[in-house]
């Protein structure tokens, strides 16, 4: 079986000077939920931007490596072409159109190659997953709460009919109940629509709950990866991401952590 | 009474022109400083179609309006598309250059002398008596009605049609719009087309009413303060701004000195910029992007 998304030795440089991603490789299989973990500045958002093609706006470039989607190399394609092939990004910030209503936010999306019937069906489904959005349909998106906004952003991406959904910072600034609801919906969406999801998360607890596979990034490199349960029980993850044992220490100072990469990397 | 009629006519002229500035600014943050020239181009196109379709004035009019729409879209696709994503200033400077170029070309093609497309089309322009003893020319009345129709259609289009909603979306967050599959070039070309169409329409009706020569550009320029006073990203604001500028202009001409006519809009603009720089109905945070 060919992978849905295959990133090989990806290197991304900002402004010809800052190397934010230094040789990341990762795989997303069809129908899989994959989590990208790591602290601030690890290069998670940059990786998602590189996959979706929206790098040029920040004056960044893919300098090495390849991104394959359904076997086809896409790292040189324009963002529009990548979107058209079925990769849709839910960005970290500015994820809704603030002065449009909730309903207009959904209507504005312009999926390619979909019949009107398919489009209608997706709109209906989205309202099934997020009934709250139907209640709020006349509200301007700028006035939504963080959780409602995230729902709308995901709903907006879904009506574009993606094969792969990229979600940056699912749980950022959200209450635990809201996060739980969102993750439950993502699992449903994956199961019922067959959409694969690549999820960027600060909170390993949230991500590893639903992920089939996870990658831990640090300074633009993958330092750890494995399937969900295995990562969850890994001592480093326990200690540094799940707050398992005692006081927080910086993992950069811990040698054992560095050593353990080799077992997984 | 005549004073109020004059204000209504002038305000309609400004409003019909100003909505073109607003449309383009709202979707792409670009000030189209060639709008006056494009508007004049519209009326010269009418002159040409009038001589092409002699005896079919309606056809000539429709053809000229359609041409204006196409010209606007082409200006974007061939000239400004390259500037998308670059600095807004580069795009604005391009429109300045385009304006100068157009002015030269129009003189070359159609000469600088005063011309009357209405005669070429064979239409009369009788004055209509209004209650209260005021009078209004047929085409001035038509101008008011057209402005109302254009604004009404624009509101409906922007609020209820899929493409209208996409235009607003692209104006608010072009990056997200692109991520959601909205074709930015399509949206921008549409905005340019509509803007040149409405501007051209204003130019044509104005030329029908009072003839056509190079000074029409000045009227296009005077509508710019109207758009700015209202707040460049608001159509209602443009309507309001046009009314304010027109009222100030007519009153000062009437009570002080007719020579003030060309100065008043800019005086109002400066006063506005000092008191409330983002305009009456504009968005405050938009200001830093101008
Ligand atoms: N537009 C930019 N220009 C220059 N450098 C950038 C830019 N965006 C990000 N970087 C740098 O690239 C590195 C990785 O950033 P990135 O946003 O990918 O991290 P992240 O893992 O998403 O972090 P966070 O969890 O805080 O969102 C950082 O060192 C950051 O400073
Ligand atoms: Mg990030």
C-alpha cells in the first residue's frame, strides 16, 4: 500500500538564513491520524506549511527533500494546486473570516471538482458533527469563542472535501471539555469520511489519545516516533510531555533522552 | 429646492465613481489611482460603439458597458496580477503609471476636444420639472437611478451570492481564502471588472449629460475623497461620503465662490483625515495598511 503522504528528509529555510526544519521524515497512511508533537519553535507549523505549500508568503523555501502525496511529488507545486489535490490546512491563527457569519464562512469555501450534491452532503454532515454551528449560523465569526472558532475552522476545511486534513494546534487555548469534544469529532470524521489527519499538538496527552502514530520534533528534527500507545508509555514522553514524574526539567539537559533517540529514530 | 436636486445629482456621480475605489480596496487593499482615467475610457468607448452601432443606441450603450467590465478584468490580469503578494505600494504606483499612460493614449485616439456621445446616439436630454419648481435633466435623473440600482445590486451580490461572499472573504484574509480553494486572481479580476464597469457607467452617463473631454479625470479624482471620507472599505461609507462632499461643494459654490468647486472635496478630506483618519464607517485597524 502506498502512503498517502510521505515526507522525506525535508529541510525548510526561512529568509535564506534560518533553518527551521532540518531533515524531517514522516509518513501518513490512508485513514490514519498522525500527531506531530514538540515544544515551541520545534518546527511543527513550518512542516505543515511546507506540506500545504504556503511557505512563500513567509519567505521560506524547501531547500532539501521531497513531499509525496499519493505518490506524486508536490513540494514544488503552488498552494492552490496542492489544495486542489486534497490537502487542506487549518492554520494556527486567523483560521476563520472574522467579518463573515458562520454560514457565510462555510459557503465561501470553493472546493474543486465537486458536484452540488456532494457539496450539500458535506454541509449537512458538518452540521451533524457540529450542531452548534447551525445554532450560530447568523453570528459573525469574529465573535465566536475559541472552541466554536476551532469547530468552524475544521468544518470549513471539511467542506472543501479533503483527503488529508492538516490541523495546527488543535487544543491551543481551549478548555478540556472543548478539546475532548473536538478530538471525538475528529475520530468520527476520520472513520466516516475516510479523511486522514495530521495533527500538530503541544499537548501530548490530547494527541496521543487519538493518534495512530506520533512524531516528536525538537529543533527541526524528529527525535522520537512510534505508534500511539508506545509513545504514550515511553519514559521520556511520560516525563517531559505528560508530566509523569516530579518536577519539570528541561529535556535538553538530559542525556538519556538523547541516547534513546537512536532506538526509535 | 434646486440646490437639493443639484446635491443629489452630484452625490450620485461621486457615489457611482467611489464604489469602484471601495470595491478594489476592499478585496485587495490597493488604491486604484487610475480609476478616473478608466472611467473616462468608459465614456470614450461609448463614443466608439455609438459610431459602430449607428441607429442602435441601446446596443451601443450595452456594448460599451460590457467592454468596460472586460477592460477592468484585463487590467488586473495583465498588469496587476504580477503585483499580487508584492508590496501594495508597488501596485498603487502601477495604477498611477497606468493612469498617465491611459490619458496619453485617449488623447491620441479620441483627441482632446469636447465631444458629445449623446448626439452620436441620437438621444435628447430634456429637462424634467420637479415639484417645488426645480428642474433636472433626463440623464441626471437616470444617473441617480443608476447609482441606486448599482448600490442595491452590489449589496445583494456581496451579501447573498457565492462569489460576493468569496470576495469579502478574500478581502478579510487572502491567505485563508487561498487555503480554502478560493481563486484570488479570479476574485481580484472580478473586483477590477466590476469597478471599471461602475466607473465607466458613471463616465458614460456624465458624458451623455454634459459632454466629454479630458477634464472628466478631475471628477474621478474628486470622488476619491468621497470614498476616503466614508472609510475606504465600506460601501455605505462611500454613499455617505459622497453626500457630504457633494453637499459641502454645492453649498460653498452657491454661497461663497464657484471657483472653490475643485478644492472643496479635498478640504473636506483633509479635515476628515485630521479628525477621524479611518473615515466615517471605515475599519480602524485598516489604516496602517493604506
Ligand atoms: N516567518 C518566519 N520567519 C523566520 N523564522 C520563522 C518564521 N516562522 C517561524 N520561524 C522560525 O522557525 C522555527 C520553527 O517555527 P515553527 O512556527 O514551525 O514552530 P512550532 O513548532 O510551530 O512552534 P509553536 O508550537 O510555538 O507554534 C522557529 O525557530 C521560528 O522562530
Ligand atoms: Mg506552531
